[in-house]
C-alpha cells in the first residue's frame, strides 16, 4: 500500500509541475488539430455505470506523452479534472489543462454540465478558454442534446464553435450508442468546417466492456475519414486520418483507481502520432 501511495504522490507531482511550471515560448510549435473530438473530461463525466441515485465526486490527475514523426516534436499534456454527479444524468465537471510542445506551453480551463430536461432528453453545455492561446484555442463552446430510447439506445446531436488564433472552426457532431448487459457500442460522425477552407468528415467507432464491483471498463476505438489540420503560419491542409486506441479505467477499491489510454494516429502524410495517457483517480 505504501508503494501505491508513493506512486500516486509522484504522479500527482509530475502533473502539477507540468501545469504550473512556465517555460519560454518557442514560435516553432504548431497548432492542434481543429477537428478535435469532445474533451476527455466530458467523456469521463458522462459515465453510465453510476446507479440512478448515486452521488459522487471524482478528482483525476492525468499525464499524456505523444511522439510525432517528421520532426514535429513531442507533445506533453497534463490535467487536473473534477467531476460531481448529483445523479446519473445531472453532472458538473471542470478541467485545468496544460500542454507543451517544444519549449512552448499553453493552459486551458474547461467547464461543463449535463442537465436532464425530461425523462428521455438531456442537454450538455461546455465552454473552454485559454488565457495564453499560443497553441490551444482562445475559446470554444459546445451544446449537445441527447435522446434516450428503449432497449439501451441513445442518440446525440451537437455543435461546437472553436476560435484559434489563426482559425475559426465549426464542428457538427451526431452519434448513436447501444448499451446491453456489460457492453456498449457507439458510432460518432464529426463534420467540420474551417473558415475559407472547406468541409471534412471523420468517423469514430467505439466498443466498451464494463466489469468488476466498482464498474471498471476497457474499450477500443477506431477512427477514419478526412480532417482539416491547422499548422498555424504554415497554412491549413485537409488530410486523411486513421486512428486506433485502447483505453480504460480500473478501480482498485471504492476510492482509488487509474485511467489509461494508448493511441496511434496517422494524419495523412504530415505525421504519425503515438500517445500514452496515465491517470490517477480518486472518488468520494
């Protein structure tokens, strides 16, 4: 147990150092993909494993390392996330996130809410802002509605507006998912439009299995299609994209758990990106 506590302490220290230690800017860093999918904290917050009347609070410390080919440099991201469930469908969440590419750092604050409108309808609202916005968007806002159907079926449709320093992105989201037994399958379509450039579409397919008394899960996902990639001063390109990921959450006890994610993304001929995320989770 002492070894586990030491590992948790080290992980939290690394995350906090990544968020709060400031480095000098480096103008060679590139902008992130404007077709970015919904935030990880939102996916984590919308956890269907909770019982309808369960109230809980969860804190997460996450660190991500990504290696890019073609001399694009490594990416580092750290975040501290907060989730509070008032009930299964009424949730608030927030995230303090920092990213580093080369010697340039950026920070972002994200807040969001899931709010039931009726027995079958739920709305999600999310907003994010970056006070530095060297790499991350100046601001973003999303609204999404979900409709529940019989036999474990759900459908979602949403819209996200994102303002980068050199780009304005409109992202439409439409998805369907199915729960049965200890399993979940989902499909999501992303259609993005970058100002004065064009429209592209990409797809994501997910499969998850839930297990254990504390409802851990493991899942795989694949993505494919075309995306608009903003390279800052280098311009904007539309490229094909293929991705695969293995992710999960494992609870060791009622309070302590870990999250993990391993991914591989091929962004056309620009680069191939391999990433690994590890996180410590505490709920009470």
